[in-house]
C-alpha cells in the first residue's frame, strides 16, 4: 500500500481574492463594450441592400411607395469615396424610377430621415458602366427624405399650374397674337 502525503496549501490573502474578482468583472465589462463597438447599425435586406439609419425621421408617419414621388437630398459615391452625383437642392424623384436598390431604400424611410445605402451591383447598374460609374460598382448613397407625395397628386398639381399660369395674358410678350402691331397703325 502506498501512503499519500498531503501537502497543506497556504491560505490565500483576501486582497488577492478581491483583485481576482475585480479583474474578472473588468474583463466582463470590456468584453461587453467590445461586442457593442462591433455593432455598426448596418442592416442587410434579403435582396442584398445594406443601409444604416443616420437620423430616423418621423417614425410615426408613412413611408413612400412605388406610386410616390420623393423629395430628396442625396450624394452618391463609389466605394473609394469618389462622388459621382450630388443634389444641389431638394430633388423630386419617382420612387419607382430609381435603380432597384435606391427604390428599395427609399421605401424604408420616413419623412425627415437620413440613411446611408450600400447598393450592390445587382441592385444598381450591374455589369454596365453608367457615365462616371464603372461596371460592377457598389454605390454608396447618403439620402435625406424631405417629403413625398403620390405621383398622381403631383401630376394634378402640375396640370393646375399649367392651366392657371401656363398661358400669359393676351398681348403680353410670348402670348399668342403678341408681337409687332399691325402695319399701318
């Protein structure tokens, strides 16, 4: 039979235990902070569009549809940061008239919202170059949705404007029948 010799352990000072607990708590806090820092707020849709909400806007209001015209400010860039297009003033854009990724992104927004979109080539211009945009480019857009109205309402307003102000008063320059007085008068 063998005999086992027990070696007693020296007691650990309470200060060491306290430092060990404090170190574990700090490590846990640092882990949570690092996990949150990795959360960039970028969302991917099933189609492949990626977007980030910069300013949420009026989240209680409606969102534009394909039947609407959106009034937007925007800046379009390539992934290397090169700007290829930028609005100089609020620009009306039929939601259904944009490239698929831009249209999809607009339909996610509320009035007053600012978003950043990353539009992959299959939702943008694809394998075709388009002006300063090379083929197979991922497009980055910063978009602010100021307002939107149904396209039918916009067309009615345009027709009313043409009817009200489209014809200058008789005799005014540019009016039918305006011009030099008849000869001999």
